[in-house]
């Protein structure tokens, strides 16, 4: 785990000698973060215990709305997390 | 490079302490999320030692949460490692973006800085490093304060995890999806990126339904990123 975390972080510094990656590769790499995050996110919202959970009872899906809003408005990493968790806490108390 | 001081520094305070001042928003964020990570790790069956070690040695907040979440879902280690690698690839671009400001640093300092690089500290450094005469001590102080907060949060979570019998009332199981949302939104700066996210997300769901429950994330990412460059070329 440590290795796969550290290697991407240190790799560019090792290339400080000025060698540049091909533009196509750089473009492709820039799309990896939104792609991988969406690929991780959507199943976690839509599936419960391995089953598709597309109902009004899906609290995670509902809570995603204020979480997204908070993320867009604050551009902060932790405020949306705290807000999302708060919404789920309240949601669970109400159900 | 700008001379404009846009950091909340306190006059007369040594660089190391000002580092902590600047890092405060990150510290305040890392404590609860580190706590969530600690509790989830404990629930997933990770030993306290391993959980803490990850925060000390790996120090990648989102990757740790993702790994613990995947681990809880019973996904095999190889996928977790690959997913961690792919999720952390963005750090490669962050490092590349900051490297012009770290010219002249010793190899040892660069190695240390790279190890401490996270999304949140990157955001801080991206605004302050372009300033003239930025203190290296302050830079390291920021990173140290951030990691200390993360480790402390983890420790509290590991200890508190024993007391938390049910994660649901505290919504700790939502920390991970919420973090994905926040990270995703930060990545959506261009229309093409939104399109990529949609394509990749749907692919991931589709592949999961088709039974690819171990590899859906990586395959969807490859499809999504490739879709992105194809669309980009097509638009031009």
C-alpha cells in the first residue's frame, strides 16, 4: 500500500531532469481521477449488499444531493463529508 | 511568482508555528475523517497496529478510506492495491505541478515532501508556494501538522471504535461515499471531465451488474479515461 501510494508521488520529482510525457498520455492521465472516482462512487450509492437499490428508501442516494451541493459550493474536501454524514445521521433518526 | 501574502500568517511567530496556523483547516478536517477511518478499519477487522501504521506509513486519507471500504466488502487485495494506485495517480500530477517551486531542494527533502503530499496539503501548497521567499520550514511544518492530525484522528477512531458498536447512528459508513463525492467534484472542471465521470460511473455500475464485481472499477476507469481523450480529439 505504501509503495503504490509513494511511487506516484515521488515519480515526477525523479523526472525533474525535464523529460516530459507525451501530450496524449498526460491528457489520458488527467481523466483518470474523475473516471476512477465516479467508478467508485456510483456503485456505492446504487448498490446495497450487492443488489441494485433504486428506491426512495435509498438514504445514501438522497444524501448525495446535499453532499454534491456542498462540494460544488464550498470546493472543500471535508465540509461535504461532514454534511453528508450529518444528513445520513438525521435521515436515520427520522426513518 | 507573486509577492502578495495571501496566507493567514501571524506576525512574529516562527515559521514552524505559522505552518500550523496555515494548516488549521486541514487539521480540522483530518480529525473527524481520520476518526471515521479508524473506526471503519477496526470494524473491518484490521488490527490497531496495521490501521495506525497505514496512517503513518501510507498517509493517504482518501486511499485509506477506499482501501478499508473495499476490504470490508471482501474485495481481493490485488484489486485494492491496484485501485489505490489508480486513485493516487492524481498525486503524480500534483507533484508535477508543484515541482517548479521545489527547484534546488535536496533529494532527501524532495523525498520527504513527496511522502507527505495529499490532496489537502497540495491545495495549500499550490497557493502558497508561488509566493516569494516562502519558508521551507513552514512547508514542512504544514505537512507535519496535517499528518499529525490524521494520525491522531486515526488513533481516536481505533480507540473509539471499540466503544462504537454500531457505525450507523454516526453515519461513519457514509464517510467514504461522501469523500468520493467531494473528491469527484474537485475534479470536474471541464465539461469533458463531467462526461467522463458519467460514462465511467455508468460503466462501473453496468460491469458490476454483469458480474465483474472485482474489476469493475478499474475497467470503468480505463473506459472512461479513454472516452475522455477520444472526445477531446473529436471536439478539436
